[in-house]
């Protein structure tokens, strides 16, 4: 039976946010979030199912109801700093990216293996879906505050955009909490 192995890494939550509706991408900063099985209540990405999008169009026609594994968008401070550096900015506001959680302390965060778990001390557990590839929408939001820099987002964020995740065990997240990283105890795929 596959198991999950606890790593030496934990990410400190340094920022939390939620996107209030489907009309915008921008997150509103929060000090805490209550997560249910369907994600953040009232949030744009809440739900156990969601319409499929361009990311899975090779599997399903767009708009097909599928399991929602994109309830949360999680990024790292370290990678946000690299994105900002490549864009020629002091910092990138995670709200412009529609972020739910920003952590500090897990290296190469965007490439944490799919099916890894992030768990707080109170047992709230998040399952990593996969890398969240950059798109043009955050660039448009960045451009509103930093004119001329928005088009630089997608190339700067490639391989650094963080991950998407879903809630395995509900609970409360608070800025300052730590998320311990557990990874699947299996070798890398080698066909």
C-alpha cells in the first residue's frame, strides 16, 4: 500500500486570501481561512466539482463537470521573489495572482510531487494536485498597478507559479501556521 513520507520541510503561511466571485481573479487578503471539503466557503474556486477548462481539454470538452482539484492556489515567497526579480519589480502582490496561500520555507515549491500533502498542526490537510502553469490574467492585474510589467509575468512565472490543491481534511488556516510537507513514498516514474 502506498504511503506518505514526512519530509524535513514545513512552509510557514505568510499570506492568505480568497477570490470572492467569478467576475475577478484578484484575491482579498485574510488573516485566517476556514476550509471545508469544498474549499473556501463563498470563494470563486469553491466546490467539489467544477467545469473543465483549457488545462484539461485533451481529456474533456470545456465546461464538462469534473472533480475540482483546483480549490486552492498555493505559492511560495521564494518563487514570488524570483518572479518579481525577472519582471524588474520589487515584489509581486499575491492578490494579483488569485492566491489562496503563500508559504515560506519549502524549496522548489512549484515542483512538489503531485499527491503530496501539506498539513497543519490542527490536522487540516491539503492535497497537491499539480503545478499551476502561468496564464495572462495575473499579468493584466499586475499591469494595473505596474504599467508595462504585466506582459512579463507569464515568462517570469514559468516553473514558479506554485501549485493547485484541494482539501482532504477541513480546518482553519491562520497566518503564521506551518504546513508540514509529506510526499508519496515511491520512486519517480521511469517508463
